[in-house]
C-alpha cells in the first residue's frame, strides 16, 4: 500500500474491496427499495395484467424470456406430442388398410412392419428425426401415407427451427456479456480540476471490446409537483460533457467516469450530510455498447444509493506500465483513498470560492505537499477520462 511507503498518510487511506468478506457492514437504518439492483436487475413487479393474450402474439419472444426449466419442458413436450400425434395417424392408416390383422390385409401394406401402436410410435420417431433403421418404410400402396410423410417432415423441421433458435437466443442473450462489465461498489465525490465531481469506475474483464460504448446516468428520486402530484420514481438525466461528442468511451482499460456537479446538475445542492439522510436518492448508471465478437447490443446497469456514495474519496490508480505494456490490477478496482474535499455543496462552493482557496492552501502546507497538484478553476473539457498513472 502507498501508506506503507510513506507516500500517503495512514489517515487518508481507506480500502474498499467489493470482494472483501471482512468489510464491516453498517445497517443503522433500513434502505429504501432499489429501482435498479447492483447487478442491473430492475426491481419492478408487474401485477394485474388483464391482457395476457398479448404475450401469445409474440410466441418466440415469450419462449426466449421463459426460464430454462420451462423452456426445456416445452422443448421436450413439443417433440413428444408431435411423435404421439403422428404415431396415432400412422396407426389409423395401418388399421384402415388392414395391416394390423395378419393374414387379412393385402399383400403390400401402407407401412411395412407396423403391427401395433408401439411400432407406429417408433416409425413416427424415425420419420421426424430421420433415423431410418431400415425395418419400417412407406410403400407405394397408399397415397395418403405419402402425404402424411411429407407433412410430418415439414412439422418436424419447423419444431427444430423454432426450438433450436430459441435455445440459441437464450444462450447468446446480451445480458450474458454484461456479466463481465463491472462497476465499482461505491461511487465517490471529490474535487477534480477545482470542481466537485461525482465519480465511479467501470471496467471490462474480457479482452474482446465493447464497440461504441456509451454511458448514461440518471437520478431517481421521489418528488412532488407544484400541483401536489406525487411522483414516486422521478427520473432526471445527469448531463455529461465530452469534447468528442456524445458519451462514447474507449473501454479497453478501466475508466473513471465522472460528472461535474454544476448549476445544471441535480446534485448541485447535495452535501456530505445529505448522504446519511437522503433516503430517496438513487443514481442509475447504464453502460451500453455492441459486442465485438457477436455484434449484439448489450447493456449493463447498476445503481448507487446515498449511503453508497463516499464524500471526499478518490479511486486509487490500478493501471501501470510493466515490461512495455500496460497492466491492470483488478484487486484494487474498488479501492479509494481520502482526499481533502470541502464539506459543502457545489452550490455553496460556487458562491464562496474562499472555501476552495483555503482548502488548496491547507493541502499545500500539509503532509501531502510533495504530491499535491495545483487545482485550476477552469471548467474541465471532458467528463470521461482513463485512470491516471500517477
């Protein structure tokens, strides 16, 4: 750690690992219900849906959305039912032609070697899955049998196409790729370029890239309109500035995504004391892009409640140059350190710049003088930047 080398004082070091099982958990108060879970699942239950028939209008999507046990059950039952149905048809054809009574039928049966329903069921399986053991076959005696053979082959191909396509879509769903897109467990608020910024870290564990990756952030809170209407889930976009246009990022290594808290930000009046009492605040982060290997659009989501935002902290660097290449240490992905930060809102900081000047003066005289960097008041050009290497 940096504190062991004497670079950063011990009181400024705070380790927060998402994978650390020894991390203390504070449950002083009950949390509000999340709108989006940490894994990206939407915490919304749909009830009292009267128009259930709409789901049957899109059968394929309904099958893809089902859970695996239900999908496998439908997959098995579709084949069994089709085999049994055509086995009954073959048995009826043999019964009508007199092939089931030995010695009473014609010399040439419609289907050879069918003497019972079991043999008809075996022939139905052979026809639909094209096994063809050679013991049973359709003859030229019955044109109806030839027609049923064609119909069963077409039905079997349709069932194979639908069920195999459904299983392929379930295994190649976009949210599977999103499992390797990770976010930091905590978000932080600290100074960057002389402005208070809301920051989080995002990374991709796979070597295959996410093309045209974009980041969107929203604040979800309970509000009341001037007319008295209560909006339990009022969503407000968090503006993000980017000099290259849009919110596109190059996610080849973990990045620190940050939002400048200015007058247009919904966090403009948020202070450190509000993080312990603001139970209705939730910030949703959405990462969306195209998977390079499959071309499927994927989306990863997470959220941060008020008590998951650390005031006056900064993420530690995890990218270093070793042997002519850059290496990423994911064991420190969620680590943060304390940094000097004014204990006031961004609104108060804009009104009284002396707070920032006093903090800058104190940091230059403090124990971090050798590693301090002069803070500019200019507005940052970008709001998305890679991890600093120093």
